[in-house]
C-alpha cells in the first residue's frame, strides 16, 4: 500500500494493514493479540486539525467507557469488556465471532434456545447502559459482537450520550432526540433480525425529508408486520411501542422472556 494511504497510530507509526479489522469514517479497529484496539483514523498528510477532529471522537467515546466500566478488571454484563484507555485509543477484549449481522447472514438459523440466550444478554447489556444513565443511540446488529462461545455483547459507544446521573431515564431525550425508548425500538429491530433471519435496514434517522440528524420513534406502520406464530412477537411488539416496557425499561424484556412458552414439539 502507498504509505500516504496507510494510517498511523498514536505514536506516528504506520499501522500494519493486515491487523485492521474494520475501518469507518473516523475510527478504525486493529487486532493485536487478544485485544481489539479502536483508534482515530489519522494519515501522515493530515493537518493537526484533521487529526484532532478524529481523535476528539475517540476521546468522547472514552468518556462513555469511563462511566460504564470504571474498572478494567470488572466487565459489565452484556457490554464488550474495555481493557484500557491508553492515549487516544480504546482497548477491548477481542471478539473472534465478529458481528451479529455477519453471523446472521452467513450461518444457519440459530435455535430458539440460542435466540433466547441472545435476547437475554442484549436486554441485560442495554439495561446496564441505561442504569449508568447512558443512551446508546446506535443499537444495530453490526454493533453487536460475538465471542468464541456464541455469547453476544453490545459494542460501539461512539454515538452514545452521557446523561446526568440524576436523570429519570424514562422521561429523558438526548441532543439527537434519542431515548431509552429509541434504544429499545432499535433492539426490537435486532430481535427481529435474530428471530426471522431478515434484516430491515430501518433507520430512526430517515425522517422523510425533514432533519435527518435527529432521531424519531417510528410509527408502527413503518415497522414490519409480525407473524402470530413468531415466538418473540410480544417481546418485539412491546419494543416497538414507545414507553411499552414502562418503569422496568429494558429489564422488562427479561420478565417477558421468562414467561415465553417453549414451542410445542411436532409429533
Ligand atoms: N472488541 C472487538 N472485537 C472484534 N471486533 C471488533 C471489536 N470492536 C469492534 N470490532 C469491529 O470493528 C467494527 C467497528 O467498530 P465500532 O462499531 O466500534 O466502530 P465505528 O467506527 O463506530 O463503526 P461504525 O461507525 O461503522 O458503526 C465492528 O463492527 C467490528 O467489526
Ligand atoms: Mg459500529
């Protein structure tokens, strides 16, 4: 690769291209030993302002990690483990299973038992974020990662908002109009991907020509119809009703999961 197009790390060294796992608009993720390291995209030819703009985005995400997981040795259930915040980087436990999106696109349909495990892990992860007064803002199956034992965890706190610790989350919205209810709506879309194997591509930011930087909670008719036979129908429908889980928020999903009857065996 032409050196000019090879990004550099915090110390100004070229990043080995074969270690890059993913590269987005402002950040890239490299794999080093058992760590995934998220860092700003910076090229040698960048001005200081250009470099600082991307580093600032990582610093903002670091703030969210400091809130969620202040102790690197104590992971938060349902969230990727953060292993360190050195310089302008975010060091995480490497998740060898890749994104949930890729998994669903390339593997056989998961059993209902496995689907339920994922629902539970994701509900716990989102509940933990909300307990820490964080709105995720970007719950998508490409922001959910899998370890080597088919456990899922939420990643990418790049679009997350830190709310004051005394916030009543059920009533709160952030600067982009995101809330625990838009997070739950997006989680319902992820559940739909898992339970049906179909991805919808529905975004909270497609407001039909009005301001696309502000999210809105989609009306029910913008969301897919659910078959009466779908085991997760009630759970997903409740995600798609603004305020549907009431005071329990994401934890309400766990109570519903406990009540779901096992599908009847065909004789
Ligand atoms: N801990 C990890 N283990 C393995 N892969 C990871 C890890 N963290 C991130 N990745 C990979 O890097 C990709 C980008 O990470 P992340 O979503 O945090 O960055 P981003 O630049 O905000 O992404 P985007 O804007 O594309 O959503 C993930 O989709 C995943 O493929
Ligand atoms: Mg992402």
